[in-house]
C-alpha cells in the first residue's frame, strides 16, 4: 500500500499531470459512452482537421483565411458529390453482381475441392473434403441471415446516411470557419499553466496530421494503381476489388493479407490456373511491394516510430473499442499514448529531489 501511495504522489503531485490525465480520461469517456450519438460531430472534427492542413498552406501563401476555407470546402463538397453519385453506385452495382454470381462461384469451388482427394490422396481425404463442405454451407447460411437482417434494417441505414450527408458537410464548414473561436472557447475552461498538455499536443499534432493525410493519399494511390492494373487485364469486379485493396492499407500488415484472399479467389474463378491468373497475381504483388517499400517511406518518413507489436496491439484494442474508426486511428492514438509516456518520465525526473 505504501508503494502504491508513493507512486501516486510521485506521478500526480504536479497539477499539470492531473490536468493531462483528466483531459485524456474525459476524452476517452466521451468517445466510449457518447460516440454513437456524437458520431457526426466527431467525423466532422476529423475531416476539418484534415482539411486544415490545406487551409494552412493557402494562408501561409498570403490568401485570406475565409477565402481559403471556402475554396477548400468547395473542393471537399465536390469530392463528396463525386464519391456519392459517381463511385458509390458503381461499387453497389458490382457488389450486387458479385452476390448474384456467388452461388456459381461456390459451386465451382465445391467442384475444385471434390477433385483434391484424387490429385493429392496422401494429403487430403474424401471425408475431410465433405467436412469442409459442411462447414462452408453452415457459414454461407449464417452470412445469408446476416444479409437478410441488414436488408430489413436498410431503412434505418438510409436515414442515418442522409443525416451524415446533411450534417457532416455543414459541421465541417463551421469547424473550419470558426476554428480559432472554438479553440479559444475550449481553452477557456483549462488552467493557464498547461505546459505539459501543450507539450504532448505539439508532439502528437504533427504526427497525427501527417499520418492521416498520408494515409488518405496512400489509399487513393493504391486504389488507382490497382484499378488500372485490374481493368487493363479485364478482371471482373475491378473497381470493387481495387477499393478493398486501397482500404486495406488502413490496417498495417493484417489488411494486405486479408484482402489477398478475395483477389486470388476471384482471379482463379475467372481464369483458372491460366497465364492471366498468374499475371494478375504478379501485378498485385508488385503493387503491394511498391506500396510497402516505396510509397510508405515517402509518405510516412519519420512520422510514426512505433514497433510492429505496438501497432498490432493498438489495432486490436482501439478497433475493439470503436470499430472501423478505431482501426483507422489506431496508430495516431498509439502515437498519443507514446507521447504521454514520453513526457511522463521527463516530468518525473523534474520532480526528483536535487541531491545538492
């Protein structure tokens, strides 16, 4: 008990540490317990934060802030319109086509599996194939029930999407336009002496901003190159698969491994073990290699300095807490934790008694 008391006094004797701990705790509690209600607000804050980098560049070039905000906002709205009315219908159409072709794909897969015992009798038996087929049918039945339940709740989903489409752009504009006023209002509730919190924010601000903006461009670039390769080879569902490949970069290490499965399977069902299949797989692997060895170092040079184990743990923890957004912001949140831990020992050394 004395040890715990001594540790608490040593680390929380300074009011700045208490302030930092309270701010972090309140932020996490708001996201955990009110995240669903405040989702449009949180999404708008994130988007405004991303667009602020472009606004900052324009203002540094001499453009008035309001003019820069309006220009960037119009570009954002244009991108949103293209995404909603140009890209989403295409993705939806290809998803519907894939679902309609799914029984034929499953039948072809069953036929391929039934031939394995004859080709490799020493590795797999007929009973193992039958057990595998039963498991596949069970999983497909479960997926069918989930799709049915999603279709039954589609009305609620449409209403939610409409709320996002209306509220988020409006909130983004006001967050960008009145950024200074909102920041001053928020800072007004904090003590004047907040150097530790400011130090942590300075450490995190540059890394989070550069990481999220870099991740956005990585998604766009990987998506575009993958679609170009798939469309050039006339692969079915090229836009849908390239979108999955682009979004897979959000989850380091795991995303690329997971998205490889549908790419390879659909290529096999389209061409079999032919030359086109191997050409596409080689092109896909080249894109993944260029992404990991060229694009990532260019976009994220010295931005994130985290061990791979820390990245995987952050993805599991924050993804389990907040779903997709937790996965997307797992590395920035881990960077925040790292900045706090880095600042804590320095403060601890300052609190140690002077031997002199």
